[in-house]
């Protein structure tokens, strides 16, 4: 399943290279708001602070809209600029929630953990370690938050619950996905975040969740089956047919095939 997931992700990234780059450019433009504008408003600190926080919130809403749009790519489709901007209206609640969760995790990491460690006691060490592992587990689970919003509905409590359930049912898969996203992030740095960038990471996470959900569709029909022995070769037959296979030449010169 992992091999096919990586293959399909690469194919979809390559086939939608222009769209991926445009979404990443939009995110870079969005990120420029909280990074570059507040320093220009030093004489108006309150305004600068508002611009900073509004800019951060917009970045998360933008990512949520991107996640909804990239779902169509994962489903063997495409999307246009009009489709993307239409998604902003439905994406803003999940984007705001994601921003709040990230802010809370950052606050716990920067304030709560140092505070408990500074106590210099065993209890403080245990509490600091507990918060650290809670944050780490939260990151591993909530990496699929935007993909879950795109595929599993709009109710935020349900989405959060699904993310937690997916993690505890597929811990190794979630760890692999997190590490792979880190690799994509490092690669993005060398390519000025144009590729794969945030859009490529969101696409991978949507592809990963989409294929993983095939497991649960199969388990609904085969409730007595062994959950550790999922017949991925059978479940992915249709997906492999749709994705197909390509030669290196077809990637570079697709019009010659």
C-alpha cells in the first residue's frame, strides 16, 4: 500500500505541477502578510499586531481551502482558480480551528514545558514529559485534520475524533506519513517552496487518508476479518488501473506517447 501511495502521489504531483506551484505561490504571498507587513507598522504597534494575527489566521484558512481543492486531484480530477476561491467560504471554520490547535500546542511547548522543567522536581519532569508526548501524539494525529475535513464532513468534533481514532488504529502509518512530510518539507526548502511545498504535502496527506479509508470500507463488509491482515492487493486493483504505469520518457515527453 505504501509503495502505491508514493507512486500515485508522485504521478498526481507531476500531472498537476502548474496547479501545485500556483497554490504554493498563493501561500507564500499569504505568509508574507504576517512576516513583512508588521515590521512596517512599528509606529502603530496595535495595528501591526492585528495584521500579524489576522495574517496567520488567513494562512490557515488558505491551507484549509487548498486541502478541499486538492481532494479533487486525489480523486483523479482537477480544479481551477474559481473552484479554489469557492472553497474559502466553507474552509474558514476548519482553518480557524487548526490555527487555534497549533497556537495551543505552541503555547504548551514554549510555556508549560519549560515551567514544569524549571521546578527541578520529579513531578515537574513527569508533567513536562507528559505534555511533550501529548503534543507529539497530537501532531501525529492532527496531520490528517484538513484531509479529514475534506473527506469526512464539516463537524469539527467529529473530525478531531476521527483523527485520533485513525492514529491509534494506524500508528506506524501515521509516523511514516509524518516523516515523509518532513522529507517533502526539506525538499521544498531547496525548491523555494514552489514544489512540492505546502500544496504537495496536503496532497500527499489526502492521498494517504483516501487510500487508508478503503480499509474501513472493507472492514464494514467483513466485520469478522483480521484487522492486521488487510488484502491491499485486492483493495487497490481499481486504483492501480486508474493510476496506470509510465516510463521515464512519458514523464518528460508525454506528448510522444
